[in-house]
């Protein structure tokens, strides 16, 4: 699947925007200026952008806490997301959840992320089965983590999705850790994609630091789902480059391991790949990065100057006030 030069520059733009958003978020939280929890997606850019880029406009996605790039490229603006992080009235959740959680917007075909893991998977499956019942050629992409892939609901979802031939793609972001637990201490299999065999569906392993590889694998799985050929399990292998959340100093991660993965930083790798191919020069890429810096600075200023929710609206959206 060959991408055009324009598409490649788009991928670079979304990865850069995600990285710069993330770096600013981390820096602001370290200054004590954040409100809720801050989960860095650093290292996940090739996954959340590559996979998100493969979605068709009317596909539905269920991202999780390291999928900032997917929200952004789905059309959720950096202003709205920073507004959410700072609990503002014009944030995605209207100031209800100062986090990367609770950012659902069905107008953008995004299922809101609920903290409990992996509870968005059966929700995503329900949406996928709905497409089948209606005879619509649409697919659902649901993200989950390596740790989450050992929870019961992951297995129940895969089993039912397989039996129902649901148009569902489950992408496990294997970032080697679930909080402080390394992969080897929470599952015996070295490869998460191998779990697909237990359910009779394809399992694919992909380099999660190669944005074009992730895009190709997810695009193929989504096309398969839309054709009515059923679900796919994808394992995208990467590394969580910071702590579980901002409060976590991740002393339990060997520094040599991080240094190894730093050599394979997905944003830098893509930049180098584009430059090596000769179709683009560094000036053009630097301009894109600069555009992203301006966009994020604007989003931060916008969120900072936005109002907190009106206390009179406290019951809005509450199911049983
Ligand atoms: C049911 C449940 N138990 C515990 C938690 C607390 N928790 C939040 S994230 C997390 C680790 C998840 O690890 P993984 O699935 O590998 O995703 P990652 O954070 O590494 O991207 C835990 C234990 C939770 N959110 N839900
Ligand atoms: Mg993990």
C-alpha cells in the first residue's frame, strides 16, 4: 500500500502535533499547572496516528489513554482537548473529567474512554454488531493495552466477536508494561497476537514504531471487517517511554531498555525515513513542526482563558440526578 507524498506529510504532521501536545502537557503538569491526571503517550505516536489514519470517516473508534493522536486526527481539536484537561466548560466533557478519559464524541465517531480496563471492548463490539444487523459496511477499531489483554473481558469480547463475525479490529498497544508490571510477569506467551489463535481469528504483529507499517496492517484489517470477513487482533509493539502517568517516576524500568527504545523513537524514525527517500527536505519538515508548535501554544492559551463550568449545570448529563 503506497502512500502519496501528501499523505506522508500528513502522517508526519499528526505525529508531530501529538508529540508536541504531549511534551507541553507533561511540562505544564510538572510545573504544577495541570488539573487531573496526565498520561503521556510518548512512544505511541506511530500507533495512534497510523491506526487512526486508516479509519474511514464513518468507522467508529474506541481509543484509550495513550491515543491522543487518534483523537486529534479524528477532528477533536487541540483546543477542546486542552480544555478538557483543564476542566473547562468548552472541554470535551464540559469540565466533568479533567483527563484524557471521558472524551467521547459520537459526532466524530469516537466512543468515550472509560477508566475501567478493558471495558470499552464490549461496547465497541456492540457497535460493530449493530453495523452487521443494519447491513452497513462500517468497522470499529478498539484500542487496548498489553495488561488489559489479560483481563477477562478482552477474551470474552474476542470470542463473541469471532463467533458473530463482527466487523471489529482490536489493537493491543504492547508497550511492555502495565503500570509497573512487565509483560513477562503478567502473561506466559511472549506474543499477544498469538492469543488470536484461541478464538479462530487472524492475529497480526506489527512494529509499533513504524507509522506506515501500522497504517497498512490496520487498513487491511478494517477493509476485511467492512467486507464481512470478521475481526482481527493486532499487536503493535512499542515501549512506554515515560511513567504510567505523570506522578510515576518509573524507576522500575531499566534505563538501558529505555535508551535502546529511544534509538527507535517513532517520530524521529519517520522524519529520517522521509528525508532518506529524498522527496522532502528538512526545511519543509521543520515548517510542519513549527505549525504544530503554534497550534499547541494557541490551544493552551485558549484553554487557560476559557471558563470553568457554571455550577448551575452540575446535573446536566447526570443519568439520575
Ligand atoms: C479494571 C481496572 N483495574 C485497574 C485499573 C487501573 N489501571 C489503569 S491503567 C492500568 C495499567 C494498564 O496497562 P496496559 O493495559 O498495559 O495499558 P498501558 O497503560 O500500558 O497503555 C491499570 C492497572 C483500571 N483502570 N481498570
Ligand atoms: Mg501496557
